[in-house]
C-alpha cells in the first residue's frame, strides 16, 4: 500500500527505498522500545500557555499591519507578558509558534530555516529568550510535504526535522495533518514521535491525528492507538472567534465523552483547541463557560490573542487559582456530562482526598441556551460518599457557600449562556 501511495505523491523510487527502510526501522524500534514510546514522562497535567494560530494565523503581511504580524517581537512580547503579569506563576508556561514561521524553502542541507525577515535571529535565539524567563518554547510542523499554509513540511525529513527542533531547544511540537493520506497519518505520527524520542530532548508531542481521521477521512479514530503515541491530540475543528464555535466544541465533547474519556489522563490529553479570550467576541458569562468546561475536561489551556487586549476580568478568570487547581488536578480525570433540563452538568472527581476513600468533586452547570434554566441537583447521587459531608466553594467568587450532606439537594437557577461551578471538599 505504501508503493501505490508513494507513486500518487510523486516520490522517486530512490526516496521510496529510504522511506520503506525508515518504516521497517521504526517498526523494529517500536518492538524493542515500546515502553519508551508509550510514556515520555511529559505533560503529566494538561499544558497551559499561548499559541499564535487562533488570533494571528498566517500573519506574514507585516507592513502596515503590525498588530497582526507573526514575528520575533510578538513572541518575545508574549514571553515578557507571561513573566511580568502573573501568568507564569499561575501555570502558563508554553509559548508556541504555529504555521508560517519558516522560509518557503529549506537550505542547501535540507534544514528548515526561520523566515529571515520576521525572525532575523532565528529560532534558537527565540528559544533561548523564552527559556531565560523560565518558560518553554513550542513550534509547529506538518507530516505532509507542505504545511497547511504551504510552507515546507516534514514528510521526507522526519529525522532531520526532529533533530533540528531539538537543536533549537523546542519543548513542545504541534504536528498538523493537512494533505495526508489516511495510510500515512497512521504511520507518520508514530514515526515522527519515535524520531523525537531519539533526540533525547523532552518535547510534548501534540498531534492532530484523530481530527483528520474523523473529519477528513470519515473514519472513527482509534484512540487506544493514538493515546499511545501522542501527549495530546485535537479532536474537532479549529476554534473560530465566535460564541457559536465555542458552543459547538462544548457539545462535541459532551457527545463524544464515551469514546474520548477512557484514553484521557496524565500524559495523554484530548485537546479542544485554543481559548478565544482577548478577542472581544465573548461576553463575561461566555468566557466563564469556556474556561470552566476546559478545566472540567482536564484540557490544555492555550491562549491565542494579543496579550495586551485581555481585559482585567479575563485576566482574573485566567489566574483564578481555584479554577486552575481543578484544571491541573494530577488525577487528570475528564469530567462526565449529564443533562438536566437543558443544562449540561459536568462532574469531576479530583484531589485533595480525605484519606484514600473520599475525593473532592467539582460540578459545572453549563447553560448554552439564552434562557435561564432551573436545576435540582443532588450531588450525593454522583459519587460523593463522605459520611461527614462536604463544604461548597463557588469557584468564580472564591466564597464558601455552605456545608451539605450526601442527601442534600441544591436548587439552582443557571442563567442563560452562563455556568455555575462549585467545588465540594470532603469534611
């Protein structure tokens, strides 16, 4: 099957020989070193940080459009903002440069080259700048011959590119899957992951594998396999800067819970894509919904915006340590959704525990409709088992509201397009 696919892709017989040899090499390496491939020790909690794509996209037209320019100054300014404005202390650490960062052609040695005009000092300089502030550096490639925006891809250069990223000090690699056959998706991600491991540099491996399998090739993703080879993976469409796109993401994860949850946990995360804070498209209540749902899902929390446009309210949400504690809980459990009177109630057990038997629980009651909705909720029906009861924290206000027993019922009014989020700690 590889021969026919390679012919379709226009690969020469010489390249085909090396490609087939690479597949055999990786296959036998996997047999010998499967444990190393399945567990690289990274992303024990979901990554938090910033990624360029959602807001800046392919920002190459910089003259007269400096505010949307993807360049060295932008990435340095994000690092400075994280370091200066409290984001680093709250857990945000990865700064990730997405597509359109490179020259249109590789150099004479076949290596990727940063755009000389927008990144004049190169990616090693940028990585060093980020690392000097105690932060981590992320980059992007695609496992096709070209990236989604037609810059050089990694398909014929998997080993070389892995070592190049390692030399540049990359800590996180986002790998796209545009223009890739189903057959190559199912081997290319495994091959590149193995080459990354061979560099001996720890790099979080972020795949788009299941998205392309499901939405481009119309097949059911095999999460059992995907979760063995990637630290995180995108399941759904690129987030757009609109409330409708965000509501679609929430519903997708509600519907897909049974398929996704069994393969989700420390080192292996479903990725609902970036936050759209700092873009002016969400109301305060809609912003609460996005952050609450991502925290309940144990999802990566990656901003994509002009950091100077984050409102003070959004900043307060993003640095709410009670909410981040739920998002970054070491157990990494993906909250289970239930429907009550049109409201999605996400329920998640997490630390701290009282002894070994009584975990804490968080409840997020999410109303995507415009009308208010009443919900009567008896938390004790959903796993709460502490005989001494619980104390209830309103996560957004930071106030403790009351104590309750496992038999008590909460009668709640959930406003339209808003969320109520409580954490219940065992007494």
